[in-house]
């Protein structure tokens, strides 16, 4: 408050809300939930928002004391319920005009991200690389996709995995995220010859059936 007064830091509370996702998780009762910090404007129950990775229509909001609120202004942290998927911590969110816009933007971003992930996976290991390593006796690559229920836990798991010193096998984490294991994870795993590791999450939708058809191994 002192800094804002001395530096005359101001924002317009009447504009559309935007800010950052600072934590996220998959709740068994509420579904995907996210803790958001509003940087500018205001958030209201019923607003349609998009993040870097997902979208949703706000059904319920809770303040820092766990009380339901219908509106929250700048510099306010709130817990949001109503997102389609679990967003990533650090994502920027903003309010958009309607659900159609939110779906189109999110789908475009997902396709772009999936293409990048697949390109990265292909550059990590090719069939020629595997054959060359088999002949030379070099270390083999183990590609993994890691999914967790909470962003904080996921980051800790990734740090632990990255600290593992490989012997005969090199561990490559080609993708990670919060939320259940979905079909796009299986598709990426198949394209990159990866295994899927789930921590406190399970496959849902058609992910299990697709994994069986594709020969993708899922460990939870």
C-alpha cells in the first residue's frame, strides 16, 4: 500500500480482468481449479477467461479466506472454478468476450504447442539415432511425459527426475503438465516413443483405450 501510494501506482478496475495463474491443481470435487492474481481490471463470476493453455467460464470464485465472492479487483488473489483443464502456473489469463472466441484461441494455441512438442521429441531421438547407439553401445534415451495433480508437486518431481544421473540410459522429459492423462498426451508419446508417468492422476476420456491401441505404456 505504501509503495502504491508513493509511486502513484494505479490501474483501472472497470476494464476486463487480466493477471497471472500462480498455482493450479485438479480437485476431485471441483475439477480443475486455479489460484489467480489479478493484475488489472476485475474478474466476475460468469466471465469467460483464457490462459496460455486452457479456457473456462468462471462458475465460482473464492477469496484468500475461502469465502465465495462474485467480483474481485486489482491486486486480489482468488481461486477460480470453471476452467476446462488445469492451467500451468505462470500462465497469463485475460477475460474475453465469449466462449467461441475462447475456444478458438485455446485450440490454436494447443495445436501450436503440440507441434512444438512433437518437433522437440523428434529432434531428441530418431530411429537412426537408436540404431547407431545400439551398434556403438552408447546410452539409450528414455523419453517420458510427466503429468501431476498440482503444479508445485509437479515441479518438485521434475527437479528430482532431472537430478537422476543416467548410467546406460539418458532420461528425457519431453512434456509435462498438470491434470489427468488425456489423448493428446498418448498421441505425443506414440510419436516420440515415450512412456507416460502420472503422479496422483489417472487417464480419462479415451486415453486408456488409445494407449492400448498405440502400445503406449502408462504408469501411475
